[in-house]
C-alpha cells in the first residue's frame, strides 16, 4: 500500500516537473541535461522558480492592487488601521523560514552529491593556464579538448600553472575553480541517454569562468562524449600521435595541446606573442631576430638553437616589442614533443618540412634540420 | 509661504524670517563650500561628486553594452574591454553606490531629523568628504596611468603578479575611500547615540535613522578589514609578501576570504539606507502610519548582523570545504527572512491608505518590483547546487544589478525626489519626473532581465566576446541600456530644470511628520530657527492637513487633532 | 554669517541669527547642548574608532594564525632571528608610556597643568624610545639580509642552525665557539684578526650546509613580522604626532577641569597601541 502511494506520488511529481519545465520560460534555455546530476540541479531550480514566481506575483499584484484600490481620489481618505500585528509578523516570518529551510536542504544535498566522486571514476588530469586547457589521460594521451566515455563517472583533478581559472560545463551543470598551487576536483557522469541512435559522439561547451586576463573569453573548449569503443580508439590514437602522425601534423596537434595557439598566430598576426610565420621565414632564409637579453638589445641568428630556447625558456631572450609573458616549458615538454613542435613551426614557411615522415623516421633516417627529406613524400 | 488664514481654521504657519536667509545663501564662494562645516553643504557636495562618478561609471557601462551588442570585437579589443568592466565596477561600487544614500542624503537629513544643529563631529565630516575627493583622484590617476584590468574584486594571483595595470594606485584609492566611509559611519553612530532630542528614544526614531544606524555599524566593523586586505594586496604586489602567492607557500583563496568578509557586508551598506528611505516614502505617500515599526527597525539590525557571517556564499566553487559551504548557505537564508519581513510590512502600510502617486512614490514602487526580483533571484544563488551552475555567469550579473541599481539606485532617486524640495527649496515638475522614472523602469528591465536568460544558457561573465548563440539576448540587453540612459537623462534634466525654473517649495509638500519638515525649505544654517519642536511619533501624519490654496500640507494645531479624534477616527 | 566655524566658536555669538543670547563658552562646540554631551560624544567616537583599529589589525592577526597553523615549523625556526631582549625592553617602554598617558589624563582632570604637560612629554619620549629600538632591530635585519618576501637573502653568518629539530644557535656564534674549541689560539670572545674573521665566515657557511635544511617559506615569516610590526610602528608615529598636538594645546592652556576631552581620547588611542604590542610581542618573539 505504502509503495503504491509513494510510486503514485513520485510519478505525479515527475509529471509536475515535466509540465513545469515545459511551462517555465527559464529552463527552455538551459542546455540539455547531459549528466546524471543535471536533473537534480534543474529540479531544485524549478522548485525555487515557482516559489519565487508566487512571491513575485504576490508582491507585484498585491502592490498593484493596493495602488489601484486605494489611489488618492475625491472622497477617498486613508483609514486608520492597526500599526502592528504580531500574529501577522510571526506568520510571514515563519512561512518563508520554513520554505527557505527546504530550499537550503535540497540545495545542500545536491551539492554534496556533486562533491563526492564515485570510487571507480575514470581519472583525468587537468592543467589550466592562460588561456587554454590541457587534459591528460591515464594512458598518457594529452588533448586540448576534453574527451570522456559515456555512461561512466569521470573525475577531473585540476590545477593551474598561473592564475585562478574555473572549469564550467553547462550541460553537466558542474563547475569548479582551478587554483594554482593546489588540486581541486570535479566529477560528472555523462549519462547514457545523451548519445542518440547511430551517434557515437556528442559535444558540449566547456568554458573558463573565472576571469584570468586578456583572453579569458577565448578560453573555451569542448567536451566530447564518446560511446565506449570510440573513446578507447580515440585514447589510443591520441596517446601515440607523435609516433604515428607525420611530424609536422603531430607538431600542429602539440601546438594546440601546449596552448601555444592562445598567444601565437601561425600567420604574421601579432597577438600576446609574435605571429610565427615570420620566424619560420627567417629560419628558412637564415635571417636574424632582434631580441632583448638581460635588458640589452641584440640581434641573434634565427636558427634551431634560438627556436629551441624560445620554446623552453622564452624569458632569456624576448623578441623586441613584446613582453615576458610566456610560461617556462623547460621540463614540461619531452624531447619528442619539442621535436615535432619545432618541425611544425619550421613547416609554416618551409614546404620541405611537410613530409609524411614521422618524427622517429626523420630522426632515425636523416637529419632533423636541413632542407633534405625522404624521397617518398606527398603533400 | 503666506501666513494668512486658509480654508482650515486655526492652522499655524511657521514664521518666515525676512530676508529668506538659509544655508545656501548665508555665505558664498568656493572656499565657503569646500571648507564648510555645515553638514547640509557637505551633503550637497557629495551629491554632485557622486552624480559625476555615476556618469563616468555609466559611460563605461554603455561602452561595454555597445561592444556586447554583437559577437566579435566591434569597438574595442579584449584588453580594453577588460579594463572597462573593471573600472565600471570599481567606480560604481566605491565611488557611487556605497557612499550614495548615507553621504548625499544621510548627511543632509540625519541631523535635522534629530532636531540637531549638526553631526557630532563636523570637522570629521568634512574630512570624510575630502578623503572621498582624494580617493576619487587616485581613481582618475588609475585611469590616466594605464587603467585597471583585474575586475573590481582584485582576485590574486592575477592582481599581484600577472598584470601591469595600475593596481597599486587603484587599491590605495579604495583604501582611502574606505576611511571616508568609516569616518562617516563613526559620525552617524555617535550622532544618533548622543544627540537625539528629548523624548526620542531609539524606538521613537524615524526608520530612516534606524537604517542609517545599521549601515554605520557595518561601515565601522567591515571596512577596516577591507583596508588591511587591500594593504596586504599592495604589499604582496610590490614587495612579494607571500601570503597569497602559492610559489611562496601562500594561498590565493585566502584573499577571497578576506575580500568577501568586507564586501559581503558592504552590499548591506548599499541596501539598508535604500530600505530606510523606502520606509519613509511609503508611509508618507500612503498617508498612513508605517506598519510594523519595531519589526522593520529590528530587521535592519538583523540584516547588518547576519550579513557578517555569509561571505562564503561567494565561494561555493572556490575549493572551500563542503562543511563551510553548508554553513554559509544556511546563514545566507537567515538574511533573506528580515528582507522579506520588510516588504510585507511596507505592503501592509499601503493597505487601506490613500496612495499618492508622486515621483518619490513611483520610485519607491519601482523599488518594490526591482528589489523583489533582485532579492528573490538571490535565493537561487544561496542554494548550493544551483549556485554551482550560476556562479560567475550572467545570472549573477543580473541579480546584483537588480539589487544594487533596482534597489539602491531606485531608492536613492526616490530619496532625492522626496527631499529635493527641502534641500533646494524648489519643486520639480511632477509629470516629467514620473515619466522619467517609468522610462528608466522599462529600460532597466529590458537591460537586465534578459541577462537571467543568458545565465540560464550558461554564458560566463567578464567575457569580452561570446559564442553566437548568446547574441540575441545581448542585443536586447543593449537596447535596454540605451532606454535606461534616456530615462536617467530625463531625470537629470528634470532636476536641473527645477533649479532654474522650479516653483518655490513649501515647508511640507508631502505632509510628513519627521522633524525636517518642521523647518523651512531650504532650512536655515542652524537647521531650526528656534528650538525644534517636540519630535513625537514620526509617523503621525494626521498632524498635517492639505491646504489646496498653498498646495502644501499645513500643521494642524493640537485642538484640530483632538477634533479629528473625537469625530470618530481611531486613536492616534 | 560664517559657515567655517572652527573648534573655538568664539565668533559664533553673532554667527547664529537665533535671536537668543547665548553664553558661548569657547570650549563648547555650538552644536552640542552641554559639556557632558560633548564629552560623551567624543568618548563614544574614539571608542568606535578604536574598534575599527582592532578590526584593521585583526586581518593581520588572522593571516598570522592561518599561516602558523599551516606552517608551524617555519615559525619555530624563524622566530630565533628576533632578539627577545629588545622586544622585552620595548614592551616595558610602552607599558611605562601607557602609565604616563593615563597619568596625564588624571592631571587634566585635576587641573594640574604642569603635571599634564610633563606626563605628555614623557609619553612622547617613550614613544621615541620605542621607535629607536625598532630602528636598531630593523637595521640589524637589513644587515643580516633577513628582509621580507622576495628580499629575503640571509647571510650565512646570521643564519639560525637547527639540528634534529633542536635549536643550536646563530651560525656565526656557533662557528666561533667550535673554532675556539678546536684551535687554542682562537679566542672564544673579544676581537679577532682579519684572518680569523674570514675563518669564522667560512666555517659558518660549512655549518649551515651541514645543519637541517631551512624550512620553505621562511621569507613569509619575515613578511608577516615586518608587516605587523611596521603597521604598529606607523601607529606609534601617528600617536607621537597626536600626543604632541595635545601637548601644544596643553601649553597654550586650552584644557580645564571641565574640558580635557582631547587628552582623554589621545590617551585611549595610545593604550590601544600599547595593547596591540602586548599581543604582538609573545606571538612573534616568544614562540617555543
């Protein structure tokens, strides 16, 4: 009997919630509920929304009614009513307090659920910097976008290398500040239902939502929710892209993973950092670059040494006209990652670097620098 | 004002000294103003300065909205945008909203409402004003010297080591403005404690003074913590203090705790004076005694007190522990209750009243609507899991503009219109004033309501650019900004015109009973020509009757009141 | 009619078109009804101001508490750099000055003009003494290189040695003791030749290397130390100006048995400055 009643209540509640979601203007604008906890957040929203709507109608309609009914006009005078009424005061104190108590309670429960990641969650490391995200997977793969498997909990362990950032995925209804010097965590479970018939991947927006400087509003990436096989394949491919891809293609990927694109265009366009096409042309043509070393201006040859040092420790020699804003990559990049980056940058102006050979093929087979490449290449 | 008899027998008019010497014309010249000790002149100087700062902060807002009308960088690049939103916030918070009602209206009205000749410490009052000017100069220097791009919240480590902008100058400016605020608070607290007239116990004071008192308590207790926080920030930035820097073992989140410990109570510094003004206006323009006086008075103190314990609700996603977040959320709801109590008491005041829709009342009704929305949307933010979604999105931006602009600014304009005849001795034109208020109301809602939708759609705040799907509501919002601009310009025009060609203001155009209406408009230098009358019940509006001939309210002698009482109205 | 009335409203008799005849006591401001109201208002005012000062410092005490709770080893190590002797002397100096400040108020209450001036002067002298000792301490820190935050570059000679968590001593002193034990012609006390100085210097560096590693974040201790004592010092200097101003007014005979508010308020401020030091001293110097 009791189970019947509770089941009936639950289904009524669900119907009411659905109906109210249809009727309420706000929720139409919410993104899809893509995580297992999203519905709870939305339901709390709806509960608060309807209470507020009721309160607002009481206040505005009530006030409006009084303004009309008691408006100053011929023959109408104010009536002396009581100037206080304790019963009334207690009533309109107690009722809101009780309602707020419920609000607090459901909010707290939801929040606690958001904070406690399930024990078997798939772990992903997140590194935030001005102005990009880097996601590192258990198999060592790295990507500038977040890829996750559908239907299982994922736990992000996050830190920043510079200032405060905040990771926000509206579709999952989750958000957590990313703090330099410590780790914060966030978990979600992209629920099974998000993938439709025949779809093996769906994408959502991921925003930085703690102001972090000039390009804060560009620190946007995507979350890709994969069906299981698709995710496994992606992870495998991404972990080994340097081994498998042509060096300059791998370099372009690494360029995005390391966040170089946040400050450097691959054209002539100057941003926070110089556009790299010009450097590439100088390297190809054997030119030189004007830099500031230890406060004094100098001209240095644009060669592999300069390129390598500029990536690993840019502050040692900053190009004239720019400020020292590039993070230290010494110790952050493996030799392979550095190698493909250098090839990519050189490939911007020099076609010879757009060979189909992978990095190891280039290094094992011939010279990394120089204009000669393997004969069997395509474009 | 004529002293001939009018339609009502045995009315008394206050004696008008001739020539009409008042605080405005008793001395002239820049020095007599800039070094005055007269609280009324100081109030006016604050009013002018605050309007100027409002214009500057508003200019930045308009620039922002114009840029945001469409996606892409249209009229400014990202760096300029970041500076604009920072300066808009910093100027509006520190130079406009926090001082607004206490400095411009409180300074003028508070001593007169107490039947006093001045505040307790007139020289300290002048010093407060001078500090305001110096603080403002620091902000101008910030603007001219390279700007500021940290957000008005100055979060570390961005502000301590990742920007070349004029952080130290701005922070020192805010520090100095903090002292201006503290000294005003000390002055008001002591004046209310020690200079109330005979017979005016705390529970006989007008509610405006309760609001000023509660605000003063917050100013005194919270602002010093901001002061030390800003000092720590400046020293960290310039000398590597190490408290907020993770590289030295410090904690950037610690800054947020220190900062919000002040800045949350600060928002009650902003709203309590507004609520105090509304209490006066609603009673007077409903021709009814305020309902629930004690509850409204105590609720101001409750808000001030509880407001000190909720700062962590700005930090639910900061990495603070779940336990702390829980405590902060629970206490946050406790602050909502006294605010609700006020609204219900105001509405009940209007019940069976005689509602006079003049400009002050139109602003006050607008306040009820806008603060209603602002306060209610705060519930979504105090609730922990919905806040996780809404924090740092446009929903928050809409919420705080509804309470700070729709609340405080609306009450500020209501108060300006209410006390304008007393301050200037001139009447403004009623119809254009009401139209200006309504145009502003429409503009404000078109500007900010869509921002709730943007928040629902997940749009983060402090974004110089946005994804195309957000464009529609941004365009609507910008249109609203221009409508609001039109409304506010109409307000300014209406007020300035009254100075040049407004009618002469009677002593009591509104029929209020607080003491400032028992002295001429504008008041004499010492506030009262003779000893001020016995204060009595500030909401005994039936001591005044409307005289159509002079278009003003006139004081009914005691015998008249007795007559009215015997004729069958309820007891006074 | 002037609206720029000053503290002595002697000109205000004609300034108020009251139509009354007021006996304008020059020591009663025109907006107060009585001396009692004026004194009470001032008293409440200064107390509220002192509350703001306490809250101002509380931010720093809070930062101290959090830091110490999270990094106790830093505090245990770094506080040895402070000279407890000077700290203790300063505490006594301030206590004495508080006594004379209170005495000054008593003198004013009794109308004892000479006593009032004398006590104010002694208070100021004590304040100067305090600042003098602070100067000695700060310059010593400068010479030892133990400056706050990013400027923390301690000289090997001055570094504190810890072995197995136990405090051993200042490197230079320990070096000298040990060298004196090893080499009979090296005096344990008194003057040293240039060569011997050099030896001590080198040996200190060796001892520093051998001792327990210095805890991370030691610079932050000095940041906190300099910030808290520096801010306190600023308040001492402000106090000197304020007390001196009151002293000048006392010399001009402005205070009477009925009117001495300024003396009382400034003395109250001075008591708070003293009290803050009473807290700072153990928290910074007496950590064990």
